[in-house]
C-alpha cells in the first residue's frame, strides 16, 4: 500500500536540515525498495493556487495557510501497513524539526 | 431471550464468556471489524437455531468462530455473485484457504491482545481509543459508553465509526507490537485503561452508579492485560487500581460528601483488594522495567498498610515520590511530594515547596494545589492565607461534593 509522507516545516526551518542528509535518506529508501517518489518544495511564497468555478479559471497568490508550518516536501512510499509507514516516516530527517503527516493513498474507483 | 431452557442458557453463557474472544479471532480471520461483528451475530443466531437441534458442541468457542467465518464468507460470495467484478470472489476464496489456523489456544489469546493493541493504537484519537476499547474489547454497547461518558450516543457512535474507518483505510495492522515498539505501545494501552478507571473513580461528573461500573470495567481490562501480557507496568497499573478501589466504601459519606484519606474509616477498606494489590506491587517492584504506575501503586500500598492515618510511614512515601519524580517529573507529583514532606517534616516545610511550585507559575488553576496550600496555612495558624487559598480552590471546584468539602473547611476557619 502507498502512503504519502508530507513534510511540514516552519518557514525559518526550511533549511535547518542539510540537503545532503535528505538526499542520503531518499537514496536509502530507494535502495530498500520503499520509495516511489520524493521531492523538496520551494517556500510557500512561490505557490500559486488555481481554481475552476463555473468553467472559469481563477488564479491567486499562495495558499491561505493559517498554520505556522508549511508543506516543505513529500515522500511517496510503499509500506505494508501504517506501522511500517510510521517507521519510515520517523526516519525522514525533517521529522526532528517539523512534522510528517502520513496519509494513505486512496485507490480511485473506476465505477 | 428465555433463560429457562438449558440450551439457551448455554448460548447465553457462551456469549458472556466468549463473545469477545470469538470477535477478536473473527477480526483476524476476516480482516475487518464490521464484517467480523456481523459474523459474530450470525454465529450466535446460528447457535440458537442449531444447538437445540444438534446439541451444544464440545468446544462452543471454536464452533462459533467456525460458524461466524463460514457465514461471513458465504455472505461475501453471495454479494460477489451480484457483482460485476471478480475480485470480491477471489477475496472470499483467499479466506477459505486457511483452515483451522484459529483453533489453537495460543493464537486465540494473541487475538485478544491484537484487539487491545489495535483499539489503543496511538494513530487513533485518544477519546476514540477509549470508546473503541470499551465497545470491542469489553463489549459495552454504544449507549452504555455514551451514558458513562455523558456524551450523546450519536457522537459516540460516530467516533467509533470513524476509528474503524481509519483502521481500515490507513491499514492499522491487527498485530501485537514488536518487542522494540512494545514499551511505547503498552503505555498507550495502560493510559486508556487508567483513563477509564479514573473516569469511574474520580467521578468528574455524572451519576455515580454508571461511573462505578467504569472502574470495575477498567479493573477487568487490567486483569485481562496482566493475564495476556504480564509486563511489570501492567501489573503495577492493576495494583494501583485495586488499591484505589479498595477505599471506595470509605471515600464518601452516606450523604455523598467527600471523606479525605486521613479521616476515612479504615475498617471499610476492602482487604481482599489491598492484599491482591500489594502482592502485585511487590512482584512488579522486584522485576526490571517497572515505571510510574508501579511506583504510584507502591505509595498507595504504604497508605493501605497503615492501620491509622497517624501510623503512615511518610518517610517511605517521600522516598517513593523522589523515585517517581525521577521516572516521570510533573508539577502534580511535586505537589503530592510536598504534602508528604509536610506530613514528615511539618507544615512549614511542605508549604515552602508548594509556594515554590505556584511561584513558578505551575498549577495555578489546579484546585488541589490551592486546597493543599490552604490546609497547611491553617495548620500553621495563618488563617487569612488559608482563607484566600480555600476560596481560590472553591472557585476552581466543579463537583458538588468537592465544593461542599471546601465550604465546610472555610466555615471551620472562623
């Protein structure tokens, strides 16, 4: 089963974990066959929100986040169950600076 | 259900003694709480039909598991026949493949532990852990749990539905944690049990009768856990609950007023519970890996051992609080230690410690901190200070019996 591990960090901690460490972590996951995909994200100031209402596209600056932490990156992993996914998430380096939200992936229903 | 007929009686007896065991095994075999619950009901319905005709089976539990499993698979097959997709049929076949894996005693006992650990999984919200444990492990109805926690039944039902959905959708595994993960996961289970106990014991609100049932339920859960997994802290928690529970009859007057430990009639204490609790504490203390529950139980055991309040070994209690603070530092434990120091060294020594806690900004909204301060000031003859602190405590008291106690103390000052 796939889980998306969303990395949340406060703005000033976006660079608290060295990139090198995150790359090593991703490589480790990949070698163990746990990793589907992983990326780090630019700060939330670079974000654009797109909506379609009544067929019209509306574009606004950034998401309107009320929380101090922002989405800083993600790891899409393959795990047997939630306990395994939690194990993997606890090894993601920014877990010690911010938080990791572990979300199970939902299978789309073709019906 | 009439209980005069011996076969019906056998079905009822099987329900009381084995329905939770059967459910725990069916969840493992069928991989889904709701499917397993439906299968459990089907199994008992089948027992009511077949046992009068064919006689009560030699192993009713195995019969019920087998019947429940068969009914569930049959149901899946029937549904699959109406389904355009083939995988539902495949799923049903997968479940048919394993035979009699559930039969041996050990895996059945493991199923009960699996159920406990799954219901108390830290990925579930704490109130959902409590509700799910009482519903699935103890077999209380949603209405009973709602009543005991003074929560509207629909709210509680929804809490349980959500928790089950999370178990299914996030795939919380049905397993006993590995040795490495055990301490942390066991903590979560112990926390749930102690919360249920305190809800019944401290009677934070609500009718007393239902609340007493909650304490009894927590003790039953504690016993089950000790039986299945005799870890030192599980024994410590059971001891702590028994030792507290032993004082129940002495804790309140006939009119419902609170009687503090010092003033309790110790002949009302339940000796059997004290003996069992003390024996459990001694066992837990002698083993490695005991923790805060065991130390708190040891403190309760020192109180239980004193024939009068004056005979209490306060030096021993202060020593135990020192150990407890090292294991689990918290302002509340510091406060309790301060009270014990006051008993050992006199009120001035205890008051200095309490004032230090309050000056630090801790426990300012904690009723018992102000009540303890008031009591020590009173003993030192500092009546004005005692009055201020009693009034502060009274402003924080939510329960009628607590308020009456504080009002009584205030009246006694003048």
